[in-house]
């Protein structure tokens, strides 16, 4: 099984269960066929399609970093403080919390790694500004999933109404 590396990430294709085969029909379309493990598949077998998108993998990793950074209430509070658009120093952001400066710096580093904030150094002062793009991507992801589940619930309600008749 080929293992590739994309941007330092090992990509290992998922293995299909032994009872699964893919047939290529006359029209060139592939059909997944699942049967008992001991039944042979008829016709020419081709391996299941494996498509990896570096862009999709990168987008998912960025989304994971965003949600991981937003999981902490201190970091969410820092994001809220920066939401006005004004750049603030690490000291200004940390003054709201009863934490040591190294702890505040670690929180800011997590936000920076998630690309939620950008740092600008002015002499000895580090100023942070909110980057809205990762938040917009997270919001789009949430909206897509909310639309899916809302649609699924609507369909379930419709099925229940039809089954009551």
C-alpha cells in the first residue's frame, strides 16, 4: 500500500474491507459491490478510487487549529477584546486575567499558530490584531452543518407525519 507524504503529513489510503470490490461497468461508471466475505466478485476488479486533496486536508487542519484555539475561555476573551479592530499589546490583553505573563504569551502563541491573530513588533512592544478569515471559515463550516442537520430534522418530521397517516 503506497504511503505518501504531503507537507510533512503521512497520507495512508484507507483499506477496504475484504468483502468489498469495485466493478467497472460498460459505461465506465464504478459500482461498489458488497457481499458475503466468501463470495467472489464477478467481472474485472479495479481498486476503489482514492482521491486526496491537499487543499481539503490543509483547510481541515486550519479549521482544527481554529476550533482548538477557541476551546479555551481565556483565548475567546482575548479574541473578544481584539474584535473591535484595534491592535493591543500582550500586556493589555493579559491585564484582564490573573495569569503570569508566560501563560498569557502561550495563549497568544496558540492564537497566532491558529492564524487568528497577527503579531507586529514595535520596539519592545508586541501588538496583536485579530485576523477575521479563520473565524469566517469556521462560521461557514458551522452554517453548512447547521443547514444539513436542519434539513435532516425537517425530513424526519415529514416522515413521522406521513407514518402517522
